[in-house]
C-alpha cells in the first residue's frame, strides 16, 4: 500500500488488513458503457486488481459523479483492500445518458446494471453494494428485487424510503429539501460565491415551490416535485421500497446517527430485517449526516464486506445493535431495538412536567403562531455541518409564540433509549396549524439544549379538539442528576420546516397567511404527554 493510502486509512481510523502486507496493483477502467433497457447508456468506472481472474464486485451508484472526492475515497479504500469496485453515475449525471429524476429511476436502472455486472467475465457472479445517503437508497432500490440476492449490503445514513424525510409529520422539510435541491441544481456549475448564503435567504421566499429561483436562479426538478406533491402520496409510491425490506435476504450492515435525518427510517428498516431473522446489524453514533458519520460508515463497510466477500468473519462477532449513549460517553450493545430493558413512561403536561397523570382540570397551554414572523428553529437533524445537532434553545424559548414547561430537578441520572412520541389533545382557531414539540435538557447553568423533537401538520374543523400523535426522533441520551427536562411547544420551526400559512392551502403554492391560536389541552380528561423510553437495566 502506498504511503498516501496508509495515511488516508490511518486518518479514517480504518484497521489494517492482510491486503496491507501485499497490496494489490489496482487498475482503473474509465467510462465503461452500461446499456439500459430503454436504450440509455450509463457510465461506470471499474477498480480492479491487475491480472486477477473473476472476482466478486462491489457496486456503488451515485448522483454526485463517480470522480467526486468522497466517492473516489470510498472506492479507493475498498480497492486497496483487494475489492473489485464498480462506481456508476446514475441516469443524467456526468456522462450517463437520460435525465436525472431523483429517486424515480433507481430500481429499473439499478437492476439492469446488476444484471450487466454479473454477466461480465471479470465478475464471479457475486455482487455486493456499498455507500451512504443517496448511495444507500440506490441499494434499497434493487435489494428486495435482486435475483439471485445481493452478496452483502453496506447501508450508511440512509433508508429504504425517503418520503417520510421530505414531509416529517406531514410538514414540508424546507431546509433539507432546498439545500439538497440547490446542490443538485448546480452540480454542473462552478459553485458561485455566497451560494450557501443565497440558499438560506431563499428559504423565506414565497411560494416555496419557486424558492429555487431565489436560491440558484433556475427551476430545479426535485424541489418542484417535493413542494408540488406534499399532498399527493401516490406520486412517491414507486420510490418507496420499505415493503420489500423484510423479504430482503442479503446480509446488511447499517450505520446511522442520533442526529441523522434518516434515523427513523433506518431504524424501521433494521427492525423489519431483524424481526424476519435476517443477518443484520446497526451502529448508532453521536453524529449527524456529516463527515464523522462517513468515517464510521467506511470502517463499518470495510469490515462487513471483508467478512462476506473475503471470508474474514472476525467482525461478525458482535451484537446486532451497537449504540452510543449521549452524555454518558458509553457504547452499549443490545440484541434488539429498542433494548428489552426499556420501558415506555409518560411525562405529562401539567403546571410543569410530571410523571403522575394530573387528576385536576387545568387550563390549556396556549400560544399564537404568526406565519409572517415564524417561530425559528435551531439544531436538529439538518443537512448543514456545524448547524445541526444539539444547540442552546434559550433565544427561542424566550419568544412569546412558544410555550415552555419544565420538570423538577432529577435526583438521579435518567437514561432514554428508544423511540419517542407525544400524544396531545389540540385545538386551533383556524383548523390549520403545525405543532412542533421539542424535549430539552436544562443544565445547572440554565442552558436548554435540544434532545429530540417532532412535528405534526394538523387539519381539522376550526375549534375542534384533535388527538395529535407525534412521532419524534428516537434517542439514546442521559439526563444527568441535577438536570431538568423541558418541553417546548410551538406552531413552527422555521426554516427547518416550511411555515404553515393557517389557511389549508397546498404547501408549495401558499402565499397568503393568517395568525393561528393553538391550544394544547392538559389535566383531567386531557392527559397530554410525551412517551419516553426509560432504560433501567
């Protein structure tokens, strides 16, 4: 292995392998032409040990370009360990024919590519897949339908369906959608100065379905599709591969993070595979959709592919679930998700927060949301290095359009590991509103830092009481003794989510707005509560 390769692997924290003693002489075949059934030709690069006979192949399909830095890093790391790697540009990307239509063509194109790879004389018929984020989605687009099955899958910070990440709780995920669509809309350009600033400023543009013009100066198809189909689930049906997860027999290794936007979907995929008795494992770390996650993904996929393509089973001797308990600085192993020692515990809204269900009537928690001055957001699962994750919420909690309820100081550490949800009784004066709920950790210094949150778009008759079930982000977190739990309630979290205009108009076209009064009922008869996964081994 070259000195540069050793330094890269050491920086990434990758283990040495037998290949390091006698590294392969890797040749790269550029721009192999892969025909699709409709006549379109996609291009791929092949990383292959020179002089080798037929080998298993690792397939990586990408919308970012096969010569993009991170993609080349992935392929290079694998090739230095004796893997044969096929890196393909998906349809419409940098030399691949056709038009890029995000998420819609990956099944047919991926299956055609898989068939082509298996038919090549340099492939022994075994094909595994690897990659992260969209590169992980392209794996799920073929895995349930591959015959014969894939040899292995390396699934980093991804899921079998992305639709729930476009509209979490029914609200448009504006920040992540506009950031990614602006990236894809300028993929063939030299990045202009102040690009990120223009994109952030464009998040205030109305209607949001035309925010691409403010962000990059042209229409971008993915943004138009997401904003134009927020109320049309049928449009995305063919891009959702979650129904085929349980029947997928390929061994799968997953990496995700507590602050990753695809965490919920990936945990659902893991649970489906595990319940079906498949060979699957997952690692959940203290990162988001970022470089730290990619470093963990690389290490995980090297070991997994080594086990299933090179027969090195040493890394298979671990529990199916490995997770990091935040604020405890501990990695924990479990046999299932959620851990069996976890007990759901309701935390009720009262005058503050209480573990005991209130027995007396209480007035509602009320606040007014103004779309012209939307409640801002901070932190959380964002496609924004340095902006997501855990942040101080003090500035937002001081606003008049939020409600804050705080519990008593903890007399012992409290560990939460598992899914989190909220069940509230809500009414609004317009019938159209969003409800954003966030659980925070208040330290002895008074700083309030977000732990998990969730959003729900509400549509009902004006003044009607709605039983709102809100799926929040799963977590693994220790509230330390002396800290307090806090719940923040608001009518929005902008620009992470597009503002609700209070009139029930389609999300992509709404412009006119009206203020909305939101009441969360509590007390006897209205046991509004968060459901927390308390881990007590």
